[in-house]
C-alpha cells in the first residue's frame, strides 16, 4: 500500500514526504523507490505522445560510427552497411518532447496505408534532438522519400525493473556495511609487501592504489577517484593504451587477486558494454579463456560485440540471443564481466550473495545508485571486498523525470560515498586518488 500511495502522489505532482527528508539508512528504500516511481510515471505519461506527418531521412550508419565507435570490432563492418532512419524532434514538436535513450522503441505508422506500424529501436540520440533509429527490412522495402508517418514511442523498462528489484532487495546488513559506512572493520594495511607487477610501467600512485586494493578486507567499500576506466580515441593503437590510469589499476588489481588467491571469484561491473568489453579483452591477454565469462543482456546486438571476446560469451544462434551457462559452469569462472543491469542475470541464474570474493564497480559515477545496486544488493554479503571507481564531477545522463533529477537520482553511489567522513578525510586505507 505504501508504494501505491507514493505512486499516487507522484502522478498528482506532489512530492512524497520521504523525498522532503535527507536520505538516511531508515529512509533509503522508500526514498529510492519514490525516485524510481517518478521515472515510471514519466514513461507512462509520454507513452501517448505522438509526432504527426513526419518525413524520415535515411543516412548511412558509417557517418555516425566514425565518432565513438568500437574500432576493434570486426563486426563494425556489418554496422557500416546499415542504414539509420533519422528525424529531429525540435523541428517536429513545438512543445516539449520525451527524453529518449538508446534501446527505446519507435513505432512508425505510415499515413495512407492500412498496415501495422513498423517497430524500430533507437540506436542513439544526438544533441538531445536528433534520433537515429534502426528499422528492419520490412520498413526499408516499402519506404521512399515521399512517405509520411505518425511516430510514437515505447520506453525500454528493463533497467527500471532491475533497479526496482535491487532497491527492494537491499538488506539491513548492506545498508550498514556498504551504503552508510561509518565503522572501521578492516585490518591495518601491510606496507612492506613487494608486488610482482604484471605491468611494470605503473607509476607510483597507480602501484600504491593496487597495493591498497589488495589490502581490502570486506566493508567498507574502497574508493578509487580518477578518470573513467577507458577512453575511446578511435584509432588503431594497441588495446592497452585505451585503458586510462584507473583502467590500468583495475586490470592490475584483478590480475594480482587472480594469481594470489586461487579460490577468489571476481565480478567486474561497469555502466556500459564498451567499458566491459575493453576490460574483458585486456584481461584475456593474461588470464586463461576458460576462467573468464562475459555476461551480456539477452538481446544485445551481436554486431556490437568485439569479435575477439565473443568466445568468452554464450550466444545462442538459433534463438539469436545471449545466454548464461548452467549455474555449475557459472560458479567455476574466476572472473566475470557484466554491466550493472545485466548482472541481474547472474543472480537470476542462481549465483548466491557472497559467491564473489571481490566486486569491482567500475565507473560507478556514471550510473544511478539503484543501477549499481543491481550488482551489490543481489550478489554481495558482509564479507565481500568492494572496490568502487569513479570520476569526480561525472554523473548519469539517463534520468528522465524532473522530480527524480531534482531529488538526487543523478547523484551516484560513488558520489554519495565520497561525502562520508571515511573518504572525505583522504584516509589512504579507504580511498585512493589517481
């Protein structure tokens, strides 16, 4: 009933009482549930929006893939051959228009024809107004430059559903140990140990950060403040050079844990696929392929997966979707890579909380807190070693509703942790700056 009451208030543009209070351990679940309900209502409200009498342009995909594309995927050749359907929101709507994201759906109803609307998937939204859509062959076979369409939208709710589940699953233990850390439970840092590094080019701060990560013993989380994990410069230089200082530290720390602790199980999560792919390929250079698994969303486009990490994925060609192996096989992998949202698939497959000895939340500053909770709430317990990286000043760009933005949904878990005294004081036991 409490959830229904909150939803009703949001639908009437009334701010729920819980959002008028500071976020605390006692308000945590209701607070974030309210913010997520605001996102739900935004989607519901804009689902009836329609653009009328729209002309759709066709542009070669190669125009848009030049900037920011994954140049290391041979599958990009297939993308080069694709054609995007393009329209601009600001030239079509004189009022406001919905906040659209990649993987939302577009339905194009051709005017003058009694046929079903064509469904497309948004590939990207540029400058908040230019929408690039992928349609199937049925659309392209009937389309010409004289066609006009009415356009409606359907929003991808998978991330929201996963976030709702994660917030509901947050335990009191996690709240005290990981979400509002105040007590110090770690052992004193061992400073005399000499590291046999895989990457001998790490600088002093990077080596020190790796050393501190190796000394993490359960909660509280260890923070790494630095650049986002990977940079995509679009050239053909070696893959290693695409990792930032943070990425190099994460790679070295994972390798050290893998080598030093044969019983360790490591989960590496990031907000976006490209970052997971960079780290997967980089670590495959040092870790046997049999010990690595790259978990993907079921209907991720196979063309977007670098060809040399496909062997670390499970793709079912008959069903044309990515899958997970059996629970027994999943438990055998030493290192698993996933986006925060897709880590739900591991939980859904039966991986219990505490299975992973170490969880790396990479680029957590770029995700909303409920998004990061998909991994933490479902897969961590009181003994989990949690490493959270992020770039100060960076934040999620995927929050749609005004009330959710105003009341803090764009404030990441990483950013919120940075405000705790454990981290504000710069104590080297709990935080590193790159």
